[in-house]
C-alpha cells in the first residue's frame, strides 16, 4: 500500500479498495452489499461496542427532544439488561 490515511466517507474508502488501491476497516453499519469487487470479512466473532452520548439543553425541551431522549434511554436500558454492555 502506498498511502495510509483515515477517511470519513465510507463510499470513497470502499471504492479505493475495489480499485485495488487500499484496504478499508469499517463498521458493519457502513457496509453495503451488491458489489462484486468488494470482499467483506469480519475481524471478530462478536460485534464491537459503540458508545452513544447525548447533549441536550435543560428542560423545558421541545416534545420531539423528550421523545428522542426517552427512546435512547429505553434502548440503552434494554441493551444493558440483555448483557450487551
């Protein structure tokens, strides 16, 4: 490999790999199927951990913000209860 770098655009990263110009290490959520010239291989048997942080102004907040926060807290609680972290 002639160049090494870090990119924020997964489509460009995969295109460089498909052109034989590089290798991409990417999160499963960014992997698109349907390309015959890209090979996807997992690096581990277990999925990685993704931490999510939220910054919000103090109350009163718009209802949509309250709903989004409640959904995130609910998902986090269910994930922890299932042993996910």
